[in-house]
């Protein structure tokens, strides 16, 4: 490695290298004090930049010491604009990069180029207009049926069905906006994301970004994917149960988790956990724009529903549809992930990483609508900025590539996917119990 020097650009101090940098050096740069990563054979010092990263410090830090090429391309739909900010943190070139690119990485990058040439990253504004239209119509209908026909148990039930559907479907749409897949302009995606998730859904766009981008960067990776940091209540996969058992941690009777999941999992995620975490995130991170959106949401809600139901029943109505929405969302979201491999980070190539952590649910008109096209979870994870209405078009090519490299490509029926959640929880709970007994219960 050649001599280096230091310089400062845009407030970021970098070490500049003249010659190739070895992987051995890069793999050591994973600490808070110094973090490097590789994109297209170029080495970047993200130590200070991580705190300024628009997607959050953790999502980029999860790739410290690794090749982030495919992750970088997956998250950004305007690479030319993003690369302008990378010049200040560029420190050199990786030696023999082309020799270290695996066949699976080469083939996946060819597949991505094919998808771009096929126009699969171009959104249909008409499709997303219809999505928003049916959400707004149902949102109006949820209030109108109570306003025009009174508050009998039948009208309240129908209203709850409508507003629950609104909250779930706007959840899928805000997910599209958060992934920059609705408009070509990132600005309009961000603006409508705050509007949809804040004013219509009553959640925080910044909190969603913070959690969800980490999940996409390292799905089902222990200590990196927040969706599997559940050891307080649940143990998942084959590795976590054994590790928790070794530590003699027993915050819950995990061997019963496949049963209590029905009570404290899907029913409480939105009404309790997210309500607490969202406000905690807003005040600790000073996300005042998100707070403004929430104030508008709750002002609108109680202005519309308190005169019809009374304040107390309006609160009950609110938590009822949060309960229903939570069940719908959680079962759909976990169908694709909990039954899959949950492991520590081994720096797998992008394709292998995503396929170990995700599976698909069969395509149908109902499944597409019910899941917000997240039944194509594999394709969505590989190409998160691809508009959801195009995911089915790339699916055959992804499946073919997986077959070529001997990677399992799983497609399940919706009912099988739901049942696999419970089966997986049962297996992991039993694994924890047997491990706990083996490590800590003396034999008689």
C-alpha cells in the first residue's frame, strides 16, 4: 500500500491513498472510531459521514468492512446525484477488485442492468393514483357511514372495516413512497411519504426510515436487523434460541411463544409498541416535522369522530382499528421472514443474503392487494426501489438466476405462509427450552 495523506472536505476528514488497498485492511475498519466500505471497487471512509447519512447512520454502518456495491445500488434510484457526495469520503481503490467479484455477484449485476433496460424501475403514476384514490374514498366512507346513518353497532362495525383497510393500504403506499418507487423525483417521494404516513396513517416517516432501511440492508441478521431484535419477548431461528439459553436469559417462557404470540404479538404491535416507540423516537431525535404531522392526524381524527361517537368512544374506536390493523400488518409482514434463516452477519453477496431471509407468497389479485404486493418479497428485497406493479415481471428472471446458483427460491400459499410463522416460533421455542435444560439444569 502506498503512502497516504490527510485532508478535509465538507467537514469530513479523510485519509487519501495513492495505491490499492487490501481487503485485510478494510475488514478491520468496522469500529466506531473508523469505518470503511467498498462500492464498485472504490474505498470510502464513512466514519463521520455515517452520522449525516440521509438513510440513517446504522444502515450504512452495517456494511462497514464489507462490499456495499449491490446494497448501494439497491437503495438509491439516482446514482449520479448521490455520487457527488461520495467524492469527499473517497480514500482509494481496492486492489484486485475484479478478481474478488464472485460469479453470483456478476450475474446479479447483469440482471439489474437487464431490469433497467426493460424499464422495470419506471413507475406507473396511474397505478399509484388508483391506490391513493381507493384509500381516500374508504377514508371518507368510514366517517360518512357514521355521519349519515348513525352509530349503531352495524355502522360502527362497517366503519371500522373501512378505516382498518385505509390504515393498512396507506401503510403499503407509504412503503412505496419511502422506497422512492412512486415518483422519479426523490423530493416528491419524500413529500408524499411524510403526508401519507403522517397525516393519513398517524405514524412517523423518520422512525419508519430508521427501522425499515436497516431491515432491508441486513434482513434477518442478528444485531443488525431491528425486526429480529425480539429476545425480550421471542427467540427466532436456530441460532438465537441457543445463544439466549447459554446466557441463562429467561425473560419469557419461550417454549410457549407459539401460543402467547397470538396475545402479545400481532394484537399489540401497533396499539402499544409502535405508539410508544414513535413518540419516543420523535422526542429523542427531535423530529419536529413528524410531530407536526401527528398533531394534524389526531386533530383531524378527533374533530371528525368525537362529535359522532363522543370523546371516550372515539378513543376506543381508535385503538380498535389499531388492533385490527396491527393483526393484518404483522401476519403479512412476518409471513416472509420469521420462517426463514436468522443468523449473524457473514457478509453474504446481496442475492444470497436476501434469499436466505425472504420468501414469496403466491400471486393472485387478492394476495397482491392484501399484502400490498409484498407477496413478491424476494423481488422487493432485491430491488427495493422497483415499483411494486413490476415485481412480478422480474420474478421469473430472479428464479432462473437462483436455480443457476443453487439458491432456494421459495413460494408459498398465503395459508402455508401464515401457518409457518407459528411452526417456526414453536420450533425456536422448543430449541431454546432444550438448550436451556442442557446448559443450566443439572441432571439427576
